[in-house]
């Protein structure tokens, strides 16, 4: 009986172990960590959705990895001296996936859809298209947009996927684009089986040879289990997967797997409440900066895989300020103690560090707690459940709060959004008249060199006043078969597969 | 019997009202909401207000509940907040996948557990009995997420194999569908097999000790007839109760297995719904599973009367 049972079990297993199926044709199989939540570029913001929508839709303009605006649907553009009028000259060979020719009327329709009060489009805010006042189409291939207030960031704002150009006919026929394809991109939306896969297929008539599809199809699979994702890659059932630092340790040198990474534009930082004692004293904030050993934090929280960074990270190119040159980014316990004593806290004090949301934030909180002990500060780390954490964030209810922020694609967001007196995300209640003035100047200055000087001055003031103690800029990771060649994601474009190949 | 079934079905009504209320309240209480999920860091008060209006979340909770439950009784579970797709047809198509997995799991469990449980009882305290008991204990105590993870690792490292990632329906391509489903079903079945094996053994032992078995043997019935016709039938009441309960928990067990093997079943649908705070999806799924659970239990109760004619419900 036992033998029989063993035989049956072995046979069952043998039946299932057949050689793994190789992808047919020239196909990229991509294992994602979450399920996309719809495919309407105007209303869907999940990472997984964006990866798919990036293949299906185009915008007027795009950003290259150095944040320089490059043409996409608009081949050229002019900006009026008062920074209020933007004129776009469109390519005349753009077609929607339905085959219909795209004209200026479609661009007008797309932005009107974004701005409509009923849709709740993600692009309907001043970070994107929200500042548009009027849209005119003098001819089929020219669009003139007039803004409510001068803006130098408008071009980079409308490079967002949230400002995609969509097919009016499809929207009107289907009601929305959540499961429909109204795009002009290099791939068309194909088979979708929720919680399992969504395929995009090459669109032969795409207008721009530089972005032409290099695969017959890209197959996106939802594989929420990290172990399953990694082993599917090992077995050759998948070509590319989304990874994290914990997964990297599981990859052995003998595994036929290559690691691909890029520096994100996110950063982790300690925000200190500048209007609450003792953090209203700049010396205390400086002391905290001196007390931190950022390399140690990175080793613990990110397995050493992150870069010491300011709040305008190196991945923002020429806008970034190298914080490692700052004295207070090197640990100096004596100096920290001296500053605390000078501020009237020779024996330190008690404080609360609020953490939540993700492991990176929590791990940083724990290491910082230990490092602050060395200068006599006894910190109570309060690990809040997400909703409470966000409530405290909104209410600016904090001593020290560890946060993960996105610096955006323009220093206007990285600086003004977080550090100007009225900035929406200025949770540390920081206020400096010169910084406010520079933020206004920066937003209205068209000359890149002058803007750079303006923002660098602001960044240096904020750093020197220690309005925050930034820690690190993390990397994003992918693992892929060694046969995958030419995939070089960066913070501006994580899902550009133009020119990417899989060697057979 | 007919009256009994009608009575039981009527009893469903308060249960479903209770469950629907509970799940509605729980979805409101869990932190984070669908609008925050949709807007992410782009959230502004104006955009928030637009979305709350669009999704009907600006209305009073009581009104929201009544609207939802009013439609639900007609089989309209609303539309997904995220994908815009109607929920009920999606639940049905996902249920087919989960049901296939659960049924295959059950069949594997019975194939393994019933014979082994019977042998174990007949050869009590023998070597075979001890081995079976250890296997059963392992089945019960190794959680399926652990065995699934180990199996995936073992197959990838040892055989360079992973189950196909692209889901194919049973009637689309039988071979590929089986290749996708057999391993997850075996893992699902192994947990269930452990407890069925233990229950079969103990209830067989109890029946075998009874006087009428002695009488059957005394009248000269063969061992096969004694066991399969007389002993097994009487010991199957607790086994069927257990299986009935397990079919319910199997729907829960498939959540983990579906996630690990990327099978787009009902469990995965519910879980994605929860993660995306997609209220109509979660509420619809939970209500559907609840109805299913109650119906399976009713079926088990009816089954008792066929196995043991002494049981009546009048």
C-alpha cells in the first residue's frame, strides 16, 4: 500500500514537471508586485497601472533622464516672455490605435477632460494641468494654451502620464478608459485577465521611430508573492521582475539573473517641528544632524543600498546639492553635545519620533533612536498605524517625524512644496522669508542657469538651518534574465522598452 | 424535509443581513479609504470632494448601505470602483476558478485520507498506523503558505520549473490548466487530508468497537462487507461534518494559495479588493462566500438523512 501511494504521488509530480514553456515570438514577460487598478491615464495612479499605460499612451512632451524636456506628440513649442502662453506644434502623423488621425482637437479634448470638474482627474491640480485657463486650436496641428499665472514648470508638468492625449471617440463610446484603449502609444492594450495578466501588443503605425515597439508584445503578470516571482525568473518562465533589497540577498551568484537598478527621486528624512520647543532652536536641529551616522542607518535600513542624500537628490541632475560636503552630514558627537549645551540642554531631553507607513521609515526610526542616545536625547519611537500617521502628518503634530518624500521632476516641487512657509507639505512649519522669496523667483524665471542659482541658494539656506535632517535616497530594483539587453530605467522613465531586446 | 429546507433558507435572511452590515461597517472602519488609494500623493481637498461625489461616498452611511443592499438582493453588486467592471459577473467567473481548485483539493484529500484513515484504524498501533498518524500530523501542522513556498523553491532549484504564469481556463486548454492547478491543489489537499485522516481513524475505531459490528462478523460477513457496508457508513457522519466545514475554510485557504501561484480566483479577487479598498468588490465577495458557506452546510445536513435514515428533521 505504501509503495503504491508513493508511486501515485511520484507520478502526479512527474506529470506536472514538463519542460518550462518558452515565450513564443519576440515577447517580454514582466512579473509585477501588484495588480494594476485600471488603465485610464487620467484617473489611475498605481505603479502597476502606470507601467502598462506608459506603453499605450503618449503625452505632448517627455523628460529625459536629466529632466530636459524632449518632444513627443509636440515636435516644437514656444513660450511667451510672460510665461503665460504655451504654443505647441504637433506631429502630423500621429494616429490613435483605432487608426483615426490625431489632431489639435484631440489635444484640446484631452485637457478639457482632465480639467472637467466631474472626472476628478489626477492632472487637475497646479502640479500638472490645473493652471490652464484657455485652450485654442488655430489649425489642426497647433495648440495654444494660456495659463492663469506664469509658470516655468508647465512643460515638465504636462510631461506626466496624467496629461496623456486620449481618443475622444473611445471615451464617449465606453464612458471611461478604465478598461479601454484610447491611446497613440507604441503598444495597444490587449488581453486582460484581472489578477493574472494584461498584455500589450506592438502598434505598427506608431508615429515616432525612436519609440517604436521593440517587442511583438509585452506580457505583464501580477505575481504578488515575491518568492514566486523570483523562482519564476530562475526557472525562465518570466524575463523581468520588480524586486526589493530583501530579495537581492536571495539571489545567489550561480543564479542566471542580472540586477538592474536606478536611483529614485525619493528621499527619507527626519522632519523636526520648527515651531515646537526644543526644535525651534536651530542649534538643537544642527545637533541632531551632527548626531546622525547616515552610513550606519543606510546599512541597517537599506542593506547598504542607498545614497546619502539631501532633499533634492543627485538623481535630479544639475539641480542637486551635494550634502556630503556639508560639515553636519558627518557624525560629530562632541560638536552635537556642545550645540545642545549651548542651546540649554546639556543633559539632552525627551522626545517622540513618529514612524509608520513602511519598513524603511520604521527602521530609520529605530537606528536614529539609538544614535540620539549618544548625545543624551531619549527618544520614544511611536510606530503609528498608517491612517494615524497620515492624520498626524496632516495636522503637523510631531516632534520628529520620519518621512519618505518624492522630490518630483522640478526643484519647484522639491523646495517650495516642502519648505516654503505656505507649502502644502511643510509639516515641520519651517519659515524663512528669503526662501519664500526665492521660491517665487524660481517659479517665474525661465533662464535655466538663473533658476539653478536661485534654487541652490534656497537649498543651501534650508540645509544650513537644518529644517530637516535628510538621510538617504533609495534605489529601485529589478531582476532580469541575463538575455534582457538595453533596459536602462531611470527616475524619469521606468518603463521605456524602446530598443530593449531579449537575446535568443 | 421540504419544510425543513424552506425554514433553513428563511434562516439565511437574518444571517445575510448581519454579515452584510458587519462587512459594510468593517470596510468603513479599516484605515485608508478608496479615494486616498486612487489619488495617492496627488490628493487635494478639491479632488477628494470630486471623487467622493463620483463614487457616492458623500452620502450618509445609512443611505450608502441601503442603496447597496437594495441592489444586492436583485443580484446587482454594483461596479468596481477601480476597474468599472460589474462585480457580480466577475465574482461568478472567479468562483469557477476557486471552485475548481477547492474541488481538486478535496478530491486529493479524500484519495489520500480515507484509505489511509481506514487502514490506520484497522491496523491500530501497528507500524503503518504510526506512520499514517505522523503524516497526518504533518499535514495538519504545516501551514499551506509554508509548504507552497518550499514546493516552488524546490521545483525551481531542482528542476528549473515553475508552474505556468499565464492562467488558462479549464475548458480553454485542459492540459495547461491542469499544469497550473495540480500542484496548488495538492498543497491545499494535504492540509485537509491530515484532519480527514485523523477523523476517519478515530470514528472508524469507535464504530468498530460497537456490538453490531461483532454481530455482523458473527453472522459470517466478509471483512470487506463489514468495513465498507457497515462500519464506514456509520462512521461517516463526523467525517462529512468535517468535510462540510472544510469546504468553507477551503475557500479561505485558496486565498493564500491563489496569491502564491497567481491564480485569479475569488480569494485573489477579494484580496486585491481589500488592498485597493474597492468596497463593492469586497462586500460582494464576502456576501457571496457567506451564502455559499451556509448552503454547503445545509447540503451537509441534508446529506445526513441519506447516510443515516434515523436522522429526520421533522
